[in-house]
């Protein structure tokens, strides 16, 4: 390698590092702002000096934080569980089974990903209201599951298509049924894709506000994001308290992403490359 080529490569690395550093600062600054503001009282925030725990104490006084975190956890984990079960079975059926209309059904499911949430939220509300599930956890869980299943099914189908068909044929020769093949062969092989779906859907459902605001309006069933939205309904917004609540709301999704980041990247690259 010539000196000029080494110089160009070094310059490229330095430029890439500088760009990524700028992106990192832009992405991390909101967390810095939330953390700093949450450890100030309202007067200290206005004066931009001093730190205290008053905002954290006020947060637990004005919001049932523990209850709302429990509600968010219940709704999110239940919706993610339904999405995983449905998308895993559907992905296997679309990728490896042969039946009439398979391609058309898959295209219809993928088309569901293109429909904006705002255009179907009112019909969804009417449907859930007709079965009496407004302001109840099952109603919101079903809506979240319905919204997340198309993308999850598409990802699982893409992943399963990369699994050699010879594995299924060999298992059939050995006398295994399709359900046994799915449970004992396909699901263990799809762990990276399952983690990818679980993490993406966890973050999506946990951070969502619109569905929770419409379907979980009563105080005892509100999620943490809906609870924080109520803090902004007053005429004077206590920014430090709101930032403390936002930090509490954001941390679970951030922790889940950090823990499963390696598996998430592996699932996306393996699923799309096969």
C-alpha cells in the first residue's frame, strides 16, 4: 500500500470518527438535558444554577409512578408476547409451507405496514369500544399487537427463508410433523430474529403515546407515557418534574436496547442477508 493510499485511508477514518462523534453528541444531548434538569427545582431551573432532589420528590407526589410503570410493563410485555407468537408461526408458514394464496396474503400483511396509524385509529377505537375493552388492558394490548404483527411477520418470514429447506425435508423423513419441526428446529434457529422483534416492539410499545392516550384514559390503567402527558395539561409546566418523569420513562427502553444491542444487530443483519 502506497503512502498516498494510507494517508487517504487515515483521513477517511478521521472524517468518519468526527461525523459519528457529532451524531453521538446530538443523540445524547437530550439525555444530558433531562438528567441535569431533573436534579433542579423549578426556581433553580429558571435561574440555571444549583441542584436538588425536589423535582424527584414532586414527581412521586403528583404521579403514581410505580403503578404506571407496572401498567406499562404489563401492556408492553403482553403485546410483545402476542406479536412473537403470531409472527413466528406466520413467518414459518409463509417461508416454508406451500398453500394457495400464500403470496397474496403476505403482500396484504406487508401492505398493512404502509397504512398510517392515524388513519385507522378511529375505526380501531370504535371496534374496541363495541366489545367493551376501552380503558382496560386487553383492549390496548390487542391494538398494540395488531399494529406490531405485520412488521414482525415480514422480518420472521425473511429470516426463515434463509434457513435451508433440507433441514425440514430431513426432519419430515425422520417422521417429525410440521409443528414439531417448527418447535424443535425453526424456533431455536430463529433466536436472533426473535430477540430483534422483541426489542424493536418493546421500544415501540413502551414509548407510544397515542394508543395509550385513547385506550387507557382512566388514572388506574394509565401507562407512564400517558401519565407524563397529563403533567403537560396544566397551564404552567414544571419542566424539572417533567424531565424527571421523562427520564424514568426512557430508561427501561434504553436499558433493554443496551443489553440486547449485540443480538439486535445480529438479528437484523442475518435476517436481511439470507
